[in-house]
C-alpha cells in the first residue's frame, strides 16, 4: 500500500528479483501473498530475502524477521539455491514426523515375512492380509497415489505366490484380499490418470468378488468402474456398472454409496433430473441413519454431499451446487482430497457469477496441495474451471491458467511418477 502496488504488481516485482538473479520465479499467487501479509502462512528463508529486496525493506519492517539467511542489507543478500534448501529441510521434518509413510513398507515387509513363514498359507497370513488391506484403505488419502500404488502392488504380488499352494478355504480367503488390493490398485490408477489400468484392475477385483462370494467387493468394484466410465463419458457402461453394483450392494450404507457415487453422476450427465432427484432423496434418507465407514472403501456424509453437489452442478443448478458443496467442505478434514474436491466443485459453481472468487479459490488449492498429492480428478476440475474463465477480464483466471500450464503431470512421459 505504501508503494501504491496491487498484489498482482507485488508478485511481478518479486518475480523480477528472481529473474535478475537468473532464477526461475516461484509460483507465488495473490492468495498466498495475502496469507503472508496476515500472518496465516510464513515464507521460507529464500522467499523472505526476495520479498524484502522487491519492497526495498528489511525483514523487521515487513514482519518477516528471521535468524537465517540474512545479511545486514537487502541489497546484498546471501547466495541462494532456489528451492533446494527449503525442500531438504521439509524432507528432514517429514522423516522425523511422518510415521505413516515409514509404515507403508513395514506393512509389506510383515506380509513378506509371513509368506516366508507359511508359503502354503495359514489363518495367520489371511488375518495379516486383511490387516494390510485395512491399513492401505484407511490411510489411502495420506499418501501420494504413486507411492501407495507401489506398496499395494508389491503386497498383492506376495499373496499371489501363496494362493496356488494353499488349501481351498485359505486360497478363497486370500483371493478375496487380492481382490480388495486389486480394487485399491484400480482406484490408485484412476487417481494417477491411468484409466485403462484402472479398468483392468477393477475388472479383476469384480471378478474375484463374484467368484469368492464377496458381495461388497463386487458392489464397490462396479461403482468404481462406473466412475471410470463416467470420466470417459461412456454413459451406457457407467449406468450398467452402477446398476450391477446396486444388485450386489448390501442394504444401508453400501446402497447409498452406489446410488450417490455411481448412479447419480450418470443420471445427471444424461439430463435425467427427476430420476436424479429421486436418487438423492433415497440416498439422503439412508445417510441420515447410516453409520459412516472411514477409508477408501467407506462412505461418509462429506463424500455423499460432494457427489450431490456435483450432480447439481452438472444439471446447471449452480446455487444449489454451491450450497451443498459448502456442507461437504465443512464436513471434510481440511486439506484432504475430499476437501479439495468439494472446494473445486464450489469454485466451479461460483465461476459464472463470481469468476474472480472462483479462480482465487482454485489458486488457494494449488498453494496448499503439492502436485504429487493432486489427484487426476482434482486436475480435471481445475482444468474445467480454467476453461470456463474469461482470462482477459480475470487476472486470477489468467494466473490459474499459467499455474496449470506448468503443473507437472502425475506421470511423466517416460512413465515415471512425477
């Protein structure tokens, strides 16, 4: 304000400082700068130096005082290696505090030891396989999809070596767990934008569900296949998978899940508004008394309201979509994938009447969520929002387009995780 700058100009000035040093400017947004100004977020040491240089002020004047990386004058900052030091410090922090991440390979190693101990299978191995599936499902949203994909696949491979040698009952129980692991792999592939792989894994999961009499596995896999078909706008297959899942879904929460997650998006996309409303009414009624289940295979009110909001959005009921999306955001733990999805649905609902606000909301998501944790579904919603904004009239919209342009894909062209 003292310099007469807008936030957009302030961001440009910071970028010029980086460019003057021959460095690539960071993805600083107006939303993030606002949080810095209000003390809701704190820039790293390198950011502090560059922001101070841009404003021609010292850290104390800007409320950015730090004991690190600072010499007596802003005009002569210490040399920096943009991004590397901060990433290393964050990595050390994660290694010290993120016990769930280290728990991932530990689960696989326990399964490996159990397989070596009982190569022909045992009740203990079946129990361990069930525990592994539960661990992966409950912690699904805590890990980047690529990391979890590798661990789930390795565990499935370990179990597959035992099934041929096990007795009939043990083999059936182990195959059920292989089926649930295949379902997880299908969902992970979908979140990594590998739709063909998702379809393959989920088809296997459904087949194993049928052959082992695991109705819940058959139902869930059919719902996930409906999701994959919806993503490619294959409405006939999407509806067929949803209806097949409903035939196998146990009453109660599982039925509400198949209605809201699998059937509702298809009906909304086909413009069957009255039938979609019937599905919302039935599933809402179930959810009022249902006991929520956590994890990837579970279902809760936050996720249910997300699907209802997205259906209203598809039917161009923007006010209702925004209202329901807000209830989903309020019910979802902050910064989780469900929270991100509901936030982006709200942004899409706001885009027509409040495009600047919608773009700022999306930029806030990009500021908070690392690229490796952005699921393909979130990326699709972001791209859809960017396409619908008038960049010429919306500075935040233009920034969103640029941020998405440089956003690394979940899988590189050489097939490695980004």
